[in-house]
C-alpha cells in the first residue's frame, strides 16, 4: 500500500528501471489497510518506490537503498 498513489481515475506506482522512476498505472485486486494485490500493470519482482514524495516524478533518477 505504501507504494500506491492515486493517478487520474485509478492507481499507480513508480516502478524503477535503469535507475529512474517510471509512473506505472496498476489495477488493484484484494486490499486492506496494510497490503494490496496488484492485479495488473506490474510484473512480479519489479522494484517500486516506497512512500513516494512530491519530489518523485517520471524519469527522476532513483538511488536504490537496501532494506
């Protein structure tokens, strides 16, 4: 849930590819207040930005941190 944000009339995440953020529309399946199932729009294993701030936008360079 911490990666999801409202975009137009649906949901999206910022997926990371080649060190940059890419706004990726997704469809949500099952969800509660803590977790959400991504039904379509994002391949398994893709890295996403957690808690995206207002500074994150399409094409912004992302520095990945290990959990």
